[in-house]
């Protein structure tokens, strides 16, 4: 079963968006919350340090922002390729 060029372009764009979202999510949750926590410990945010904030709240807020970004971007991509819900 061969795909049309439009379908492969759509899925390539979709995979690119998903990949970037996962990279951002991993960087914020694992990188800032765990690996870079000692470097961020001197920056105060809301009564605690920035590393702890990322580990407890920041990664969740970034994850929620990524969900909304993905939905918005996929709606735009669907319209570009003519597969949107009317």
C-alpha cells in the first residue's frame, strides 16, 4: 500500500511536531528538574529554588502548554493538508 506524497508530508510534519514536543518535555522535566537541579538551586522562585519548582510544578505546566500547542498546531496542519474536521 503506497502513500500519496501529501500523506507522507503530513505524517513527516506530524512526527516532527511530536519529536520537538517530546524533546522540550524531556528537557524540562528530566533536564531542569533532575540533572540541572544543582545549578538552578540558587535561583529563588516562590519561596523555593528553581530546580525544585521545575521538578514539582514547572514540568507539569510546560506539559500542559505542550498539549495546547500540539492541539493548536495539529489543527493548523490538518487545515493545510485538507484533513480537518469541518
